[in-house]
């Protein structure tokens, strides 16, 4: 994925990497966990109206729904914020429009008995690397996914999960911005706490759990800061924009007396 773009930027490096890994696994008879069986044919896209669950299960279901809503919304907005920083243009996303689009997508997915959907960073970051600036890649990808599930689900089911993990790791590594972390710590050195908690949670438990822990630690840090500031501990946080006053610069005609 790092070599092919240097040969020709228009070659879909992720597709070549996943296809090559799948072909190698099959030809050499390697033992690798694959995606597994997938629904195939147009019969997989059956429109069905959801039914209401029993009344006694609504309290437990409500908590799960709120958790899914919070996680998917956070992932969508975080992805959009990261993409704004990666794009070489002045375009900024509209959070309201993003959440409205996510809601429409989830209603449509539920109508076909699908899973909750959210914006993700992997495909969008690949589009940025390939300098795709229009909505055409999203339409092509949608048509490709639909056609693949309808016609080539057996081929997709053979893709090794390790190949997909490699694509995600490569895409994530490309989004690392050491300068952003340095600027964040320069503004408030205690931001390292939520950063480490989020990273550790994602690596050990999963992305959703890491986001929850990161948000909780960030909220706790904010509350502690506010408490200390109210108690007179204003010196606990030093902002980068609070530079010390500069000494007056003497005029060229001024001489220092002995």
C-alpha cells in the first residue's frame, strides 16, 4: 500500500493488497481466518418492516440503543473532524448534516434487517490519498459493494481478516499527526491523560470501549480543572497562548550606561 502509489497514484493500492493477500492465501494453502459466509444474490436484500419488541424489554433495549447511538455519532463526527484536517482544502463538515445522513442510512439499513452504520475513516482516507474530491468514489463504492454481495459473495467470503486489518492499520498510521499531539500537549500538558486512556482502551478492548473511556477521562479532567480553578488553583493549567510579557526593546540611539 505504500509502494504502489509511488509507481502510479491511480492504482487502487488497497484493492491490490487485499486481492494479492487473498490469492496468495488460496494458492499456498495458508491457514488464515477469512470473512466467512455472506448472504448472496438479490434475495439477501429483502425489505422487511421491523416489529416492536415486548414492552418488558424496552428498558434494557433503550440503554443499548442509547449506547449504539452515542458510539456511532461519536465515530461519525470524529471521522469527519479527522478528514477535515487531512483534506488540503478549506472545506469543513456540517455536523448536523452528517448526523441526519447517518440517521437516514440507519433507517434504510434497518428496513433491510441490516446492522447500524456509521461514517468510517478508512475508505475516506484512501480517497484523500488518491486525490478523489467528488462524490463519485462513494457512488462507485456503493455500486461495487452491492454488486459484490449480489454476485461475488463467495469470493469476498474468502478474503483473510488479516488483510483487512493490514489496510486499516496502514490507513490509521497515515493519519497520525505528531504535530497535532505536540500542539495539544503544549496547550495543556494534562491532555496526555485522555490520549493515553483512549489509545490503551482501543488497543486492549476495542474502538467503542476506547472512545467511551477517552470521553469519560476527558470529562473527569475537565471537572478536576474547573474545581481547582474555582479553588484558586489557576496556575495548574498553562495555555500556550499565554506567553510572558516581553521586555521593551531599546531604540537604536539608546546606549547602555556603564
